[in-house]
C-alpha cells in the first residue's frame, strides 16, 4: 500500500528547444499549493526528479549538410561548454529540490542517468564523442549524489532517496537473459527522437528489447526501474510491502 501521494517532475533544460522543463513544473507545483486544502501539505507527498538526459543529448543533432549523418557539438576544446551544461543542470536540480523543501516537502526521490553513450542514439557517434558523452553522464551522476548528501546534511528532516538506474542498466547489459532481454543495443521502433533520422523498425518481441526508440527504455525496462524504486521505498519505510 502506498502511504504517500506522488508528485512528478521531469526534465530541466540547457537547450531552449525543450519547451517545458523542470523550472516550469516546479512553478506549476507551487501554484497548485494555493488551491490545496489545509489538510493537503507537501510533507505528505513523495517527489520524483529524473532529469538531465535531454540537456546532454541536445549536443547531438542531424548534420543538415549531409543526409543521414549525425554531428555533435563536442568540439575538442569544448570542455568549458560541457562543464557549463553540467553546471546548469546541477544548479537547476539543486534549485528544484530546495524549492520543494521550502514548500514543505520532506521525501524526494532522485534518479541518476544510465550511460548515455550506450544508447542506440550514440551508436553512430565517433569514439571520441561517445567518450565525451560518457564523461557527461558520469560527472552528472557523481555531482547528483554529492548534491543529495549535501542537501540531507543541511536539512536533517529531509530524506533524499537515490535510485541507481545506471547500475541497473549495467546489470541488464551484463546478463540480459537474467532480465528477460534478447537485445540491449538496438532501437526497436527505429525512431530517433533527437536527430530525426529514422531507421526501419527491428523485428522480434519489443518486450525483449531494452530500448523502444533511440534513447527511451521499453515498457519491460521501465517496469524494472519501477521495481527498483519500490525496493528503495520499502527500505526507507515510505511504503508498506
């Protein structure tokens, strides 16, 4: 039995092409508080934040000058740009968490990112671009974990629950059969949600694929993430098994 109401938050944006990001969702949440009854308080809610992938994958786009070729904005001298992207995401997540705490929220679930360089979208990148994308992912995850610990130290009555999606996906890739997968690399639908370069769909059972499109997990994979979250919430005593 779930003992808390669930509120969800999604992507923040480093790229202006993402029309509705974390900041807008937090603003909407704060506005919704004005219409809640006195009995409904944020301290009785459970908040979820899973953000960052759109910000980093926005570096990847279709090369308009050459059909069906992907280009990236990872220049050799682009370290400052990459660090800037991570800084923006880090600040946005930290600000969102603080806004939730200021509104009275106590229990906040944060998800790290699986290796973005191992998505179908990244398969056509150069080895250097894939290394850059992995660096972004790893640095994001380290900073997110640091932010969670720092926030709890500064707010002893706040509980930040970290969900390690990256480890789960690594486990799936290490032993796909154990999790019911036969394909952990290909894009099942052939749809590329970032570059617009779509390919013919794969054949087979979509429930046995890790990826539905170029970056998003299938329903099967999402259900495994759900199981992981439920285990974490049970361990935290936030739901009754």
